[in-house]
C-alpha cells in the first residue's frame, strides 16, 4: 500500500481560548499549559458532510486520481448528522464515486484502523485504489458547560488516497482493550411507548487523568511493537505523527523514547483534538509544506475511546 495523495478541510470558525473564557470559568494560561491548545475550529455555518467532501476532493486532486477510479471508500467517523445512511454514502454521491462505502468507528484511533483495513483489501486484490476519509465533529458531543472536556476538542476532516502501486507500509499494530468507563458518550433514545426512557441524556463523559495514562502506555507499547515488526529502531524513524490530544501526552511519549522534539511535529495548538481526523490533517499539512522527503520513514500512532489504539510505519514515496 502506498499513500498517493492527502487532503484536509477545516471549519471556518476559529474559537480561541480567550473566547472560551467568556462562557466558562477557564483561561488561556490553564488551557495552553495543560494541553498546548490555543484555538480550535468549530463547525457553525458548514455541515460535516461538506468538510468531508472537500477533504476527499483535495486528496483525489493530490493523488491525481479520479473519483470514478476509487474502488472502495472507508470513512472513520464517531458522530455526524445521520445515524443512517453512513457518512461515506453521502460523500460518495457528492464526489461522484461509484465504489462500495462504509463507516467505521474506532474513535480517535480510526485512521490507523482504516489504514489497516485498506492494507488488507489492497493485499488481497479486492481493491486497487482506496479513499480513506476521517471526518469528525466532537463539538456536537461535548458538554459546553464542562470546562474539563469542551476546551480540548475541535472539528475537521482529513483524507488520503491509497493505492497498491508499492509496498510502503512496513508494519501495523492495532489493539482494543474493552475499557469503556474512561471515555464514553451515550446516544439519546427516541420516544418509545413501551420503554421507560432513561432520566439522563448525558453528554460526553471523560476521566481525563485515566485517559492520559492509558494514552501514554498504549502508544508506547504500540510504537515499540510496530518498530519491532518492521525491524527498525526508534532512531530509524524520521517523523512520529501522534494523535493530537494533548501536547503533554506527546511530550511524555517523546521523552520516554528519548527522541528530539523536531521529530514530533504537531498542530494541536491550532486545532485541538479532532479525533480520528487529527493525524490525516497533520499528514496533509506536512505534505503540503514539503516536509517529507522520498524515503523518509514515518510512524503514526493513535489512541481513543474503547480503549482502542494503533500504530503503523510507512515509507514516504511521493
Ligand atoms: O482522544 C482522547 C481524548 N482525551 C484525552 O486525551 C484526555 C487526556 N487527558 C488530559 O488531556 C488531561 O487529563 C486534561 C487536560 C483533561 C486535564 O489535565 P490535568 O492536568 O489532568 O488536570 P485535572 O483534571 O487534574 O484538573 C486540575 C484542575 C482541577 O481543579 P482542582 O480540582 O485542582 O481545583 C480542575 O477542575 O484544573 C481544573 N480544570 C480547569 N481549570 C481551568 C479542569 N479544566 C479546566 C479548565 N480551565 N478548562
């Protein structure tokens, strides 16, 4: 599997920490020192579907692949306007693709899980060109009155086009451990005359400290196992693209691996945590900036609700 092109689309509304301090008992100093986040993008006028379509189109242009040549689409998404049909069905129609489509929900690890599925489809010859799209809107799940969660998240979409032209992916390590308490969001139920509705229709619940610890331990374990599967050392990696959830999580992992800061690019300061879209958005920004050279080895690692996590190693070839 080869990454042939990348794309992203972000909402136009930027909400900085000072704007949050007007509606919440918080301040820029707390948010930026505890998380590294200074601003995030929030969907207001646009719809998530529009963002997803723009990111998908950008990735197709970047790969120089026509939508009609895509033979499978995987969309990673936790929540959107529709429970059904899937977001990928909506995007397929708008970009005029004709391939089978499905959505997956592996929370913030969704990009790595989608890449793993795509790799399997390409290896078996069931597909030759796959669009992986991550479109996320955590702003519709968080409790905007809870300062310990809402300041962390933002919305956005990132995409990649994958082809079977070369074998650039050197290792995948994905894992799931059923631990639902640290982070969850319950869907509200529609009125049903035969069922007593639960009292609460609670927004996202998160135990930040527990998620922090799980994030560091699972990321470290995945990174080490992926390196071992690929027969590489920590020093062989040119760039570590980690899930952008908290700059302190990224720094903890970096310090434990004893690697210099320049190998850990980040954009969390501008976007906050955009769930599974965070790595493809960062990947696209770095690709656009010309950061990657042909032959660079990139390790991507994410973690999220579930508890899910995953890492993969790819050699850059565009
Ligand atoms: O994709 C996965 C998604 N989730 C994550 O990755 C979350 C991982 N966890 C974290 O990033 C951190 O645990 C947080 C940023 C959520 C919290 O940082 P912390 O250093 O663990 O802070 P804390 O929860 O221990 O809170 C410290 C204090 C508390 O006040 P008291 O009890 O010490 O008086 C909080 O009430 O900070 C307070 N606090 C805030 N103060 C100002 C919590 N949120 C805020 C806020 N502004 N926004």
